[in-house]
C-alpha cells in the first residue's frame, strides 16, 4: 500500500511541476490575471458516512485573488477529496470568526499578532477547536483521499515531518478536542509572554511539539499523507504581497505587538455561508 502511495505521490509531483513551469509562462503573458478562491463550497459528492471529524477542509490566505498554481492546488484538493466541503477565510474573516465564537481575552491575544502567518496559526487551532475538520496550508495538498487517511473513529490526526517532528500545515480534529484547546491556550500564553520573536515558536509547530505527546495521538508521515509546495512556491504565493513570507517579515516586524499599543482592526465582513 505504501509503495502505491509513493508511486502516486511521484506522479503527482511530476504533473504538478509541469503545471508550475507552465504557470511561469502563463503569468509572463498574463501578469495581472488572478483566480478567485471561493469562500465556501459544498462537497462535490455528498456522503452519508459521518465520523467524529466533520467533512470540512479549511484554508486561509491574505487574498482570495490567487495565481494559477495556488488555484490549481485548490482544485486538486477538491478533486482528490470530493466528499469534503471547502471553507476559505481571508484575514478579516478570521477575526470575525474569533470575535463570534470566543471571548474578549482570546480576541485580544489574536489582535496582538502582527504577522499574518502567526494569525493564521492561531486561527486554524481555534476554528478546528470550535468547528472541527481538516486544516491545510494554502500550498498544501493531499497525496491520497482523506477517506484513506482518517477513519470514522479518529478524534484527531497530525502530520510528521522527515525529522519526525509535528508540523501544522495539516491538522485534523473533531470539535471540542482537548488537545486543540491545550494548543490554543499554549499559543495565548506565548502571545502574552513571547518566548522569542519567531512565528515557529510562538504560534507554529513549536507549540505542537512542546504540548503534544506523539505516543498518545494519531500521526501520519508526510510522504504518505500531505505535501507542500508541489504545485506552487514562495514566488507564486506572495506575488501580490510586498512584505513577502513570514520568515522575512519577522526580521523587521515584532511578531507580537506590545500590549500598550492599540491594534489596527481589519474591516469586518458578513458572516460566511456555504453555497447552496
């Protein structure tokens, strides 16, 4: 079985890399062309099977105007897991969600984060804690259908890197998962008392590796589960963001805003509803 998955992943990489080469040509000829990421989509194939983890794929980004590779990555996830709904949140949508579902202390912690990636880190844990489902980074895609990764009895699942550490570009969880609550509390503590000026440590995988015991949770090795950067890359992801990737931003911007400074709030958006 693992051999077949590895063979499929190699095939996906070949096809994805070919589309990436084509995308350079496409955006050279059409530099302003963008594709709109939908806020919500129903499952392509409705399923009567229900598990503890709701059939929802969550993603977020600073813009819903995607370059061709990012959009192809989205389409691939839709096709490889057709029985799952899709939800997408912009920067301002994340804050609206937190304000609607969490108390003022949690929102205040979120508002102190000044880098979008750190905000997305906190939001993904909060949305899975409240709603459940599967979170995928905008450049991540499944290597096989979620049907074959998650069982109806699963409460959660995390991806392991090549080094054996936990990452947060793929997270699956049921609503009300105690581990999601623990991670959310750990992130909030780090925001109140930052251990460094590194997104990885404050809101990212560092929190997962500190708080979770791998012997007590379900983990999936990345090469059999989910990949990053196959269809897209940093250039295509941040083509319309002059600040660039978070790894560059944190060298010039404090990840956590000092508590005395007022936060600049994004404009609120209407509540999201799935398309009928």
